[in-house]
C-alpha cells in the first residue's frame, strides 16, 4: 500500500499546532462598533430585530463607548436618531442635533483614545427616509444632495469626528466632502468612502434601529447585487476622489467584491457586517441551530480572509471583552 508523502494534517494535529499555523487573525483593534443614540430617550431601548443591540441615551452611549474602548475596540461608528425629521434632513447639520451632540460628547470623553467615526448620510434625518434631497419629481437629486453632504461633513468635523462615513452612494460624494472639509480648515478629518454599498435585503433590522421613514427603495443609488464590476468601479472613483478608507457593504454576502477592493486599494479596506447578517446568526443561535461563538469567529475570519483591514460589526465589543475573559481566545 502506497502512503501519502504530503501530510497537511500534521499542521492540524493539536490546538497549539493549529494556532501556530493560523493564516488569518482577528484582533479587537481591527473592529469598529456601530452604535445608535436616540434623542429623547430616558433609558436605553433594546432593538427587537437586533438582539443584544440598543438604542442609547446620550449617557448610556458614553458609558458603553468608554467600556468598548477600554476593552480594545479599534473605533466607534455613531448613528443618530432624531425626534423630528424634515425634507432637507436639517437635524444632520444642526450643532444641537443628536448626532453632533453625541460626537462632541464622545470626543470630549475619549479624545484620541479611539477613532471616532460618524455616519454622514441624511436618511436618519429626512421625513421621506431617503439618503438625499428629493427633486420636484420625487427622485433623489444627486447634486443638491452633495451640497447637504458637504455641510454635514463640516458639522461633524467641528463636533470632533476623526472620520466621516459617506454612506449615501451619491456620485461625487467623497470629492464634495473632501473639498468642503479642506475649505473649512479641517484637512485632518478623514473620509471613509462607502464605495461598494449594495441594495441588500440585509438592512431591514437597521431600519428599525434608526426608525427609518423610508417609503420605496434605494435601488437608484445603491448597487445592484448582481453587479460585481460596478463595485470595483465605485471603489476606483472613491480612491480617485481622495477617500482615506473604502468600505464594502454588506460584508459576508459580498466577499468577492471585498477581495476585488483589497486587491487594488491603496488605502485601508473596511467591510460592514450589517444588521441582517448579525441578526440571522443571532436568530439561528437562539434556536440552537448553530453555535453562536463559533459562527461569530467564522464570519469575522471570513471577512478578514477576503481582504478586510477593518470590520464594522455589532459584535465588536463582545469580541474585545471576550478576548480578556477567555470567551473568544482566538482574538
């Protein structure tokens, strides 16, 4: 009987051997925690569609942010949920609006101990729920929206954001925000270009989290899930316009697009493990169909393996804390 001469199983024989041979690792410093702060709350409010995730009061946001940073999470992405909305999304640029107040508070608390990121989009602030300003025909007016994004970028920079995330998928958004930031003497404020953001079914739980007013869909500006080359084109445009980081969103269902971006990008590549990805795993685990910790590990590792330098995930704080406690010894 001829025996194999090449025995890859040698490198899988023990936990220590597998650890030594690991090619892809996830570290808390690579993770960004998305957080929601809602105006008018008197106590934190659990989000039904996202078990374990909360709409925060300003005070609870500050406490949770400080804990996550102390445990080693690499950054925070903040989303604001206002009490009032209008057609222009006025709350996005109001210095006393919930997002700007939250960023200012976190900047005062944490300084440069973390990377403070803010979602630069109008959808949470508009009464129609779209990511931009509507024209007379009821469609999103790309160029009018760029003006609002420019104003919002400056407002967030003045509040203390280190990075602003242009998540609206308007043509030219990175260039418009970069020009506005530079003109307003904020050259050090960076831009995370949401370059390849797809019109995904996985955003449903997020819309509960921000109490979205959306009617219709966003397929005229978010990417068609069938189109891989379109993602590469958008990444190239954001890089040309000066993005300091680019994002692929969602993460797990678009690993091919993520790999494409990582192959060409000259800046760090992030991937957003979105609400639906999170909630599906939580739901399956709650039924006992999968092991939660193993699924968290495998999903994050897959995203890193595909090329993400940074992962936005709702498990960021749990993973960071679990590294210290021994729950997640692999990080």
